[in-house]
C-alpha cells in the first residue's frame, strides 16, 4: 500500500510540474502600447458615437484551464454571449474615455476587438501570475462624411491580473459573485489606455512579464 501511495504522490507531483512547464511556455512580455495623439488634436474633437465591433470570426473558450486557446476568454460575468459582454465593456470604457472631448468637430470612434483574453478560475487558484490580454484597433472618423481623421491604430491594453491572495483580497473588497471584480477593473483600465492614446490622461505605456497568452 505504501508503494502505491508513493507512486500516486509522485505522479501528482509530475503532473503538476508538467502543467507549470506548459504554462511557462505561454509566458512572455505583455504591454500597454499605442501611438499617442497630441492633446492639441483631440481637444478640437467631440465624439458623437462609439462603435465597437467584436467579429464573429473570433474564437471563444469557456474552458476552465490555465491558458485556454481562444481569442475571447471572459469569465468575469455569468454565462452568456461573451462577444456581447466584451462589446459592452469596451463601449462603456470608450464612452468614459472620450467624455472630456468638447471640441467643435464631430467624430465617431470605431473600435475593432482582436483579442480579449481574461483569466480563468484555474489561473487564479493555480498560476503564479496571469494577464488580461486585450488587443484592438481604434480609429476616429468624421461623423458626417466617414472620412478618416486618424488611421486605424493598433492598441495593446494588457493588464496584470490578480491571482492567489491578491484575487481573494479583491473578492473581499468587491463582494458579489467570485471574479465579478474583474469587470470594473478591466473597464477602468481600458478607459485609461484610451485616454492615454487620445492625450486626455497620463501616458501609461509600459511592459511587464507574465504567464498567459
């Protein structure tokens, strides 16, 4: 019996080690990055509409594993239409970002999401680090003619995710269903990134290392 228990423990240790090795292979450098706009340009603009597109071609995963292989991984809200949830988050964040723009030229802000990769419960409980990996393009166009005011620019809005004790503390502060604290945190972060791009807030560009996709 002791031999069986010993083998079982060894097998569990081996599996855990393999899981961490596989997770480490998904690690890398993540960033907040955008080509910043001059405040002299943005202050002359007023956003009439925010249009967010989450293409049907993006893959979605509900798998509760360390690093799901998909474009959209979002477990911060109850089960539902993940594309619609991502669109709502991005729309709320963008509207908050452009609210200070009170210029005379009316423009629309068009956003196309290419990746919205949040963390899973498995990552929160088992990974030493994780990331909200958010990528999209943003463009300002004339509200009347549709003519480009800016080119479509790629924006990286990665955010270091809470895991372990930090996640439990966030849950304690926020209350509500487990992981529901992710939505307000991610929304506020995307707002800050867009404000940085538009020259309406601090330039928060930077990079960090993490495990994730």
